[in-house]
């Protein structure tokens, strides 16, 4: 049985990217061919060389919300930080709170004159459920109040707040970016389409659980948090036709991969619709839809490293990460990328 420690690797602190590459597609790209075991070192815009006419490139068009809120408890004036985790309905959310222990049911938190909330309960991951009180359109109020929640390992202030959004983001309630997609530019996407590669859009709202460490030594006991995902009927049709014709399905990022695998039935047919998924992909796993994956370099002992390992094997994944460290690739959200095919 593989344990949590089996997914650990050494990473020098200086290789954790603090700012994105400019332009986006100038990041480096490690290309790995599963069949030949060949490793190549490229620039991200070179990905076009490895995409074939008829391939379906699946992107997650979710948008990152300004999900970090700072407020005060009305009764004491104590400072409270809230991180939006998952939307339950128009007014109610699951959140992470600091300090959570001081927030009893009925506690009112004021963020500004337009936005307050009341604590309504506890979640099963140590968070809280809250109901927002606001006037006007919630998204407008949130945009005027909240901050983009950068991962804890990014300690520098962003020069450009839009750099933590993909250029193709549309709508959604994500607390974190689908970071593999950060490397694409409008020009690169157009070049990809001009070559005859089909770009298919799916949606998965990324929760903060994506950064939560695995604490169970037996990784099979780790519980993933649920995230909303969606595939439209016309998109499912495009992907299923490609599968029938043995054309490749290339997932951009682990969120697109998890969406595809969550929405594919046991017969290999991608279903349209929406659901809350808690799919946890780790070895051994037989991918039902994903043929190739574009992804960043992920945290040691993370569920994302385990997903990559399910595609190419744990030892091979750690070997590629060792190569990436030796070649001084940049790691994590703003870092460089891999194309596994």
C-alpha cells in the first residue's frame, strides 16, 4: 500500500513562483511522452507542436471570486477573516473563518455598510456556514468588498490582479484559479483553433480544498471536499464524438480532468448536466476520458500529485519532478507547466 510519504519530494523554496510569467505563454513547458518515456524542455507556446488537428482541448472557464473578506464581530469588535469555500444558494455559503472558535451560531459579522453575515452552523471540515445580508446584486457587492485569495505560498503582492484569472474565464464561484490555464493567451488559443484543434469548455468551481493537505497516512482514507461541476449537452456531444473517432481528449489542468472523469459513465460516455463531485483520483485509476494532460507542478503529498501519478505512475511522476527541480523549473500556481501525452 502506498502511503502519504510516498508522494513527498524535496523542493527548494526559491523555485516556488511568486509572480506569473510575462507574457503568459513564455513559461517553460516540460513535455513527457508516456509511451516513449522521452522528456523535452520547451516554452509553453510550443504546446501547439504537440496538439494535433481534431484533438479536443478541454478548458475550465470558471472565474475566481474575490473570496477573502475582512470584517468585525458586531458584539465585540474583534477582527474576523472569512474565506468563501462553496456556495449553497443565493445567500448561504460554506466558509473558512479565522478565528473560527469565536464564531457561535447567530454571530453577526460586518464587512462594510453594504455587506454583513450571520453564522448559521458548522461544516464537516472545520468551517462555518453563513448567510449574507446585503442590498443590491451580491456579485457587485462582493467585488467591491473582497480580495482575491492567493495561495499561502505566494507571499508577494500581485502586480496585476487579473493575472490570477485565465484569459477565458467567464463565470463561476471559484476560490482558486485553475492554474494550468493561466499559461494561455488569446493569441495562442486562436493559433490552436486555426490548426483545427477543438476547444471545449467545462466548468468546475475550484474550492480552497484544492490546497488542503492530505493528513491521512493511508491516502485512501482522505476525503475530498465537494465542488460543483458542469458540462453542457453540446460539449458532451463534441467530446463523445471525438472519443468514438479515437481523437485525443486533452485536459487543461486537474480541474478539467476531474470534471471529465466525474461526468463520464462506466461505458466511457460523457454525460451532460451538473453535479457536486468529490472525486479523488490516485493510483491505480483507469482514466475514462482523459488521454493527455496539461498541468502545473504541484505541492508535495498533494491530491494533485496523486492525480498525475494515476496517469503516469508514482515513480515516473517523482522522477519528472526531480528533473524539473534540477532544471530549475518554477513550481505551483504561477509556475511552469507539464504536457503529459
